C-alpha cells in the first residue's frame, strides 16, 4: 500500500508522469472540463472535498514551479492570495490571466481535478517544476 498523504490512484498516477512545465488544474465543482481532457472527479457533495484539502495532498507529492490564477479569483479574495491556496505556495511565481483564458487553457492540460468546492472562481493551474 502507498504510504503518504495522496492516496487517489488516478491523481497520483498523473503527478508521477508529469514533466517540467506540464499543467494540472484543480477546480471547483462548476469548472467546465473540455472533452478529451482527463477528468479526475473527487467531488462527493457540496464542499467535499474542499479545494484546500486537495491542494494540501498534492503539495505532499508534486513539485509546483508556479501557479496560474484567474483575475476574477484574485478580485474575490480579501487577501493578496486566496485563503484556500496553501501557504507554501504564496511565495511561488504567480501568473494572472482572465477566467475566459483560464477555461481555454484547460483544453491543453494533463488533467483537471474536480473538487466539491463551491467558492466562485476557486480554480488553480499548477505548473510542474523539477526537483533538481
């Protein structure tokens, strides 16, 4: 049995096969997922699991070089960064794009993880880094 925080087999497999610059999207329950893009559906019910819970598990396993957030996500946050984004990632480089561009880029990512999060615009692109 796998030892560690991230136990979901499809999510763990995607992260294990990602290379430098590949992108993984973690989205709220309403983010549209384009046809042809791998969908890893973790949503159980409204709010379960939260985007923060999923991101905490991913933090334990994925080297994240930078994050991509929609302008609308940042506009809705009372802080510089959304409170659902793990503190560890607040110092990483941030790319800001429109929500429309965010949805368009989803067509070219490795996978989209659907959470039970119901906070508007609670979506993030994680760009894979390297550990060396």
